[in-house]
């Protein structure tokens, strides 16, 4: 697999970016760095058909670099890359994946968040150390993250000076934290080791009520370390294994279970994935508040109460209905209606979580008709934007568009 890492606004190549690839088949690969031209290249294993060609196998990239927002991150999600799209380079005799998805544009951080050093280290003595979410946590800032590669190595970029505890999160393991006092120089040598306690980990469970909902009543729940949660973006980092969406962890009656949960503080996110549902309705009813839980070290069970209430989401029509959408001109923001609502509010955020434009108190119009408003806010090259729509009745939120849709950018 090969590609290029470059600046989303200047289009200049980025040297020293760290590229990490994940496969459902092989886990994480060893991380590689981009060269002076922004290029990277690394070997990957692939299952083959009878003709020796790779069969469908999906790869996800994670890219980070000094002074840049990590990818995926902010408003951006990663599109998985299919290994069956390989091309034979006859002069080299190699099969190579080199597509638009292997080239990654990174967004520069605000100037106030640039110029800081990194924390690096590894996870020791784990049989399967790759894919662990590593978080540098501080009481004064949101958690800064990295993911371990095949050898358990990690690098957290852009860490301001201060005192931190470095934690590791993944289902089925409990890692002892490592204290770090960060200055304006790189900090290396962090070693995260599995706790010596022989107790089992916690199980977290709960129930989801579907209110005024239709279709297949199957949604999702995820645990995100509270330090990584962004209130504006309404999302956080989900450690591997700490979500319930598959049928064996989320049944048709709305009961869900997540096992192997290590100690820590978590935000519990309901209807987080693109599944047609959102939290609600009515903010003043129990079951709609943001839920935070604290898991002690050791064995136990935590029941999340009250039950989550979810409802049908507003349809995101355009732009960004299925993924980030490239546009030549500012868009008309279009969404589907909700029944018996009094008005809609539309807000647009940039990739740094800043509110850049809004249109409030939009009348519902004729029942069943799509609604729209012309976007008249910033539309800068290299910046990503997301529009969100919320429907209200009697001053309370009824429903909204989904948290991962409605993203667009200038092509």
C-alpha cells in the first residue's frame, strides 16, 4: 500500500507524518513515516483467491503528525480501503494499492495548538498489543490520543506542557497508567503494562427505549473515555471492543451489554453510529441526558439507568448524506421533515468545532416536504464543515440529524 500525506489547504507534502493501518483480518500493522515528499509505502498481508489475487479485505488508515489534526478526527471519518482494488506494477512485479483513499489531506491545528512536543512509548507484555487507544489525560485539557501499532508502539503528537497520566483502553485488558510531566521537548520511554490483578473486568449493560421510531429497532451504544469527549462535536474516541451494535451484544428488545471494560471514567453514547436514530425526544425527560459512568478496577457489573430514549433522526438529504462531500460552491442545506414540530434550527461547525454560521426559527412548511436553507457562511479551501439541524416543539428538542452526517468541503 502506498500514498501521500499533504496539507489540506496548501497542498504541500507533509514529512514525518505517522501512518498506521488496521485490518479486520490481521489487526494493526507496523507504523511508518512519510518522507520529504509526503510519500509512504508499506507491505501488507492479504488473503488470495485461486489466481493469487487479493480478495475483498478492508483496511482503515490512521494518520497523525506534528501541528496537524489526526485523521480520522474532528468531523472526518475514515473510508475503508478494499485490497481487491490492487494494481499490478509490471516493472516491479508488485501488487499495489494506490487510490484516492490512500492519499490523506491533514488539517492544520489552530496556531495556539501548534509547536508542542510528543509522548511516545509502547505497551509491554501483551500477547496482542495492537489497536489499543492510548490517552494522555490531564484535568485541564481534553485527552490527547494515539493508537498502538503491531508492536504496541505509539506516539501522541501535539502535547502542551503540563502533568499527564497516560492510560490505555481496550476491551479485555487493564493497563496501569504512566505519569508524565511534559515540557517543550519530546518525552519517550512510556511503558504501559497490564495490571497484576487477577480479577475480571467490568460488564456494562442497559436498555434502550425506541420512542416514535420506525424501521428495524436496532441501534448502537459506545463507551468513550470521558477525557476524549468533545461537547461541541458530540463524540469521543471509541476504544476497540467497547461498543454494542452487533446482534450478540444488542438484542431486539433494546437490551445491550458491553463486557471486558477496564477502569476509567466514560461517557456512554447512544445511537452514535449512522443507524437512523438519535437521542431524544424532549430534553427535560429522564433518559435523554448525557450519561457519565466511573468504572473501578476489578470485577463487577454496572447497570446504566435510566434507559436511553431514542427516536427517528431527521434525514440528512444534502450535502454529506453518506459521507464527506466535495462541493464547488456553497451548498443548499437540505433535510427531511419531522411531524408536529414548530421550528428548526440549523447550525454549521468547522472541523475545529467552531460555530461558523446558523439559521434559526425555520418554519416547518408543508407536511412531508423536504426543508432547505442556502448556506451563506465561510467556505474556505481545505476546511471541512458540518451542518446540523434540530427540530423543536414547545421549546424542547424533538429530534435532529445524525452526528456523523452532513459533512462537506470545498473541492
